[in-house]
């Protein structure tokens, strides 16, 4: 595979530019002095992982990119599924069958993983249509909630139009819909705030009667009961406004 000349990675945020070299990063706006080729990226960075439990592992580039969010790997039914995808491409990982995206902000090197491991990339149709997504190949652009190998997908809109969260067994994958600010959870401000609020309410209806133990977010893995306290405060604050 000759990707060295055609794919660039912004070292400020990890955004992969497939087949073009703009003056500045379409995602974070950093100038192209911050770009390296995907091949250089694979040499300079590696993927580090840690186990969330016996079936779930978090994946991230090391050293870390400024903005890159954690991806997660789920091993079940003798297959490997990813939720989101690291910015760095590595040939040293267990082959993944599918990559399910929460949204289109951190598509990472999913096109390279897709090609090398013959995996299939799924994203909500709305997020596949975003300009940041238009060079990335997707195998399935879903339009409805689904369940696949025990992994449940729920479209809630908001932070991005296609934002989808996932539940596998007792683990919730919420990426950056809620972010930490001064020790508290807030709604991700990078999106339309009213529909992000609506999505948060929809999210809570979907999870409130579920048995969840752990929350896997963009930069944290945390016990659900602790997270929920913070989350309920956030919901209360939003309903007061
Ligand atoms: Zn960038
Ligand atoms: Zn995001």
C-alpha cells in the first residue's frame, strides 16, 4: 500500500487528510507545517491500549495528539469490533471486523485500517455527509438504531446530526457528547446547543433503566454511578435554564 504520499495527519488534532494537502487543517485550523504523512505518523506514534475489562480495551496514539479521542475495541463472538478509530495507523493490532463511529469528528486512519484488515466502516448517514467526512470511505451509512453482535447503537443527534452512542453488555460508549470542564460534566459546546440538550434527554431515557457499570468517554473510563451523579446535575441545570 502506498499511502505515504497521499495521506497526511495533523499533529495538532490527529485529523487524517486523504489525498489532499490543504494550507490548514480542516478540523482544527492548524497550519500545514503541523502535517506529517500517514507513514511518518505510523513511525513516530504507536497505539497504546489498556483493558477496560476482559472484552473491552481502549486504544489511543502515543505520544498523544492534542485532541485525539480514545477509541475502544470490543472482542466478542470471536470477532473484534471498534467504536471509533485512532489517528495513527498500526499493523500490529488484532484485526477488527467492523469500525462503528459515534460521529465524524475523529475518523482517524479508519480508511487505512479498513484497507489493511479488510474491515467495514459504519457511520450514521448524516455524519457521512459532513464535509469532514467526504474523503473517508464508509461501507454502511446507517439511518436507524441497530444491534450487532450484542453491540447496540442509538442515534441521538445533537453534538453532530448523526451522533450515535453505543452500549455493549454493561458498558456505555459516549465519546465526547459530554465533556469535563472544571471537574464537572458539560454538554459538548462544539455543536448546536439546543439539539445537544434534546439529545441528552433522549440519551437519558434510553439508559435510565439499563444496568450500566462503566462509561467509556473520549478521555476517561469511569464508574457509571459516579458519572451519573454528575450527569444528573447537568440535566437539572439544563432544565432550569
Ligand atoms: Zn488539526
Ligand atoms: Zn465531537
